[in-house]
C-alpha cells in the first residue's frame, strides 16, 4: 500500500519539476525581449514551408515504426506497421504529460495490441536511444566541421572563458573513473544503489552490440538515416518560412538541429522554455558569425522557436490522440481473434 501511495506523489513531483524547468527557461529566454519584432516576423512568415516541415516530422514517425519492427524480429515478433506507429505515437503523447514516461507507455501499448512482452520491447527502445545518441554525435561532428567558426565566434563574443587545463583534467578523471568502474564492476554490484546503475549500463552496452545481431542491417541503417534526415528537414525548412532566415545555408541546418536537440533533451514539459532558449542562443551565434546583430539573432531565434516547437507539439498531440482509438480498435480485434480461436 505504501508503494502505491508513493506513485501518485512521484508523478505529481515529476510534473511539477518539469513545469518548473519549463517556466524558468521560458522566463530566461523571454527576459528583455522586444515582442514587436517577433510579432512582425510571425506576421510575415510563409506557413507553407511549415506545412512541408510537418510532413517530414510525420515521416520520422513512420520510419521509426518500420525500424522498430526490424528490431523486434530477432526475438520472434512480427508486428504490423500500423500498431508500431500508433504505439510510438501514444508514447510521445505521454511524454507531453509526464516527461520520460513515453518509453514505458509505448512498450505497454504494444503489448496490448501485439502481446510483445514489455521487457523485450523496452529493451529495443533503449537500443533506439543509443542509436539516436550515435546519430546525434554524427550531426554534432558535421556541425563542428562546417560551422565550427560559428561556435568559436559566439564563444569569443560571449565573454565565457574556458580553462583548457581544467577541461583536460576533467576528461582524465572521467577516463580513469570509467576504467576503474569496469575493473571493479562485479564488486560494486554488491552495493544495492550501484547495482541498478550497473545493470542500466550493461543494458545500454548490450543494446549497442545487439545491432550486429539484426538480420536486415542494411534496412536498419536506411531507416535510421530516414529518421534523422526527416528530423533535419523538419528543422531546416522552417527557416524558409521567415524572411530573416530564408537565406540560411544547408550547413546552417546542422547547427539548428543539434542545438534544438540539446534543448529537447532537458526534462521540461514538451521542451517548452529549454528549446526556446536553445534556439535563441543558436541563432545569436549564427547572426554574430555573419556580422549581424546578436540581439536580432536572439529575437529571430525565439521567433523560429515559436513556430517550430508548437509544430512539434501539434504533431505529437494529433498523432497521439488519433493513436488512442486506433489502439483500442486493434485491442478489440485481437480479443475477438483470441476468442474465435479458442
């Protein structure tokens, strides 16, 4: 009974903390903002580009759904693409209510329509996160290669000072710590708190190696590329909606995608606040590197965020709300088939 009573409290605390994060970052992003500049930019925006960006956003859902099927096949599960899609959509919807709850909700939804054990499907979701991290690192690398001068220019004009010796020292400590962790992992597993962390790390490592067990590696790589290419164009095409950013180059899109992804990682409700702040600083860096006003870049970055973030949330809401009756229909169909077979 005590554990049951703690669950609602934990959920409420998670939501409150998430909203607090969103409120703080939004306040920080909007501090000193000239709303007239944003109103003018929004009024002049070409929303046909936003609609095209939305198509790529939805395409990412479809690619992820098909790829999930490939990941479940080695375990003997052959699920329908539609059930995969609606389970994913339901998970994203839950993330809007309780941050990071979508993974469990997605695995549970799939069990309801395909009877795939939750622990097995959840393991593939962990693998997805690892693969997404690798893809994120690839785009970060592209950003450093093509837009490294933008980051350096922003750093030079920001007044922030980094001590290289301290950075190297920190990297050395982390490296030694990682080595010691793996050397003494078995002994550390005897400590209850550390045991959970070790099992999580082992699960991530197992997820990475399980990619090599896939029967259709080529398709897996192709669908993964499809997901991130869709993410890229969903972010980049919104730039063409605004007159001030319609001349942004292809490689500018790399920085926008990376900065936006970092903003969405922060556990704020729907990325609100954190995404806006990330875009503000990202566009400031781009404008400064072009010899333009950093202040104007921040205002345009916020304008961009007021188009891009609602677009993402609307897609999550529409796909998520549609998923509820679709999953219910699939569950009823599964029940009817089970009864007729028995």
